[in-house]
C-alpha cells in the first residue's frame, strides 16, 4: 500500500516536516512493507518556503529583519524561476513572541516590509508573499512604513506601531511604487478584514487580544482600509471586504491596496508541489495540523488535501492536536476519519509535550486499521 503523508505544521509544537516524519516513523514501524511518501505542506503561514523549495528550486537568500516588536531577527526569502517567495511569518509570526508579549494592538509588520523590499530588489517579475500565522493586526501599516510610505496623523507625525494607532491615521507620507511586479498574496484563510467574521474577531484572541479591545481594533482597521482605498491608485474599492483581506492581520488588504492579488495559499502550494499527481498515485492520504475547527474549511491545508483526495477517489484521514469538528463537519470536509493527540494522550498539555511520539502512535493505529487497502484497490 502506498501512503501519502502531507500534513501542515502543528503550531507551537512541530513543523510540517517534523509532523510528517513522526507519522511516517509510526506507520513504517507498524507496516514495514507499505510505501510511505512524505510531502509536508503549508497554507501561506510558517513553513511555506520549506514546503515550496523542493518543488520550485531556486536559492535561499538571507535577509536580516525585525520581529513584531522591532527586535532583530534572521529571515530568508526564496528566489528562483523569476519569482521571489516571502514568508511573512518569519518577520511578523506569532511564534516570535512570548505569550506575555502578544498584543496585536502594538505589534508591527515593518519586518515584512523589509523582506518585501529585499524580494523586489532581486528584480524578479513576480513576488509571492505568504500570509498566515501572524501576531500582528496593523493592516500592513508597518510594511508600508518599510516601503517608505508610513501612515501619519493629521499633524504629519508618523503613527506609533500597531493596529490601535491606525484610528489616528490621516494620510500616507508617500505613495509606494512597486513597479510592474506581479504581487501575489498567498492567504491562509479567506476571512475579510472586519466584522464578525473578520480578522480581529476570529483570530485576535489567539494573538493576545482581549475581548474588550476588539471593537476599537476592528474600527481602527476599517478606518485604515478606507484610507488606503483613498490614497493608493492601484487599490480596489473596499479592499477590506475581499476574501483573504484579513489574512495575517490585514496584510492581505495591504497587498490588495498595493495592486496585488490574493490567492488561497494552500491552493498555491498544491499547484506548485504537484499534489494532485501525488494523491492520485496513493492508496491512502494522511494529512493533519495542530487544530481542526471552524476555520479549517476557510483555506487550511487539511481542507485542501481532503478536496484533492475526494477528486481522485482516494480515502483521506486526518491527525490533529485537537479537534472541535462535529461528525457532520468531518464528513463535509471529505475526511474518512479524524484522530487527535488530545484523545490519545488525555490533555492539551500532554499532547504538546508528547506530540512526536503521539503522532507515531496514531499512525501505527491507522496502519493497522487500513491494512490491505492497497491490495483491495489493486484487485478492483
């Protein structure tokens, strides 16, 4: 039997490659005669460059930048085939902040602007910016600052970093010109910028936002998006309402305002890595990520993999750190089964501490449950 293992990261615990390796180790121990193929994926968030590099080639270029609080951090971009790939989470990722430091009201995407400037400086025709896993909600204000167009107050003074200060934005100090480059945002979710399904309401709490601060941050983001629409000639109308505008704390809206376009990150990775062909050649697909919940269907890797598997008639199972999906939601995604580390190990703390071994154990159980599938398929 050929098993394709293609998870996303288990945020805060394992990278996609580490998760795939753990599943493969457990499966091979239980079913050594099975062929296990690893294809770790990403949705635009952390791990994007590592997922793409084997498929697109090119070379990594080191780019010193800063984190959401302005501290130096090492990052890199991937350049090859006329395209530069930027992983925004390397500069604005939630994982760069300690829990007590997380507060999107004051975190900045300036470091992402540094990465984008470096990518533009390579002279490529296309720049792909992965959007996801951020600890910020400044609608790209920091990015614009790094591009030479900081937002300013009515008196012309640049605003302090972070999303809350956007309420006082009166203008941009300049209009950035990126030239003829094809700017693509690879969004990990399709949420708009504001409102009940917007970035602050849905993702703010995991970034450290207190519920009582949500209305002010959401209003500030909406105000700034309207300012972008008035100030930047390549900005479409109502950029904050577009699907994916809320990705990475509104970075999606900022890229739209700069004349870019947004695509589903998981779909982009699917196409560039040839996932369809890999799935079609498999007897069973195992995917997964840290959490399966109401946002899984909004552009996450598990939903994308399950959809591809369904198109090819290949059963797909998921492993996760935890899941809040009801059986009907699991079925709607096209998943045959979902198995969790919390279910196996008993608590979230144990799941985090024992993620690698827990995934190997789940994989061993799955190998036993699905034994003989390849022979059955071959026999028709």
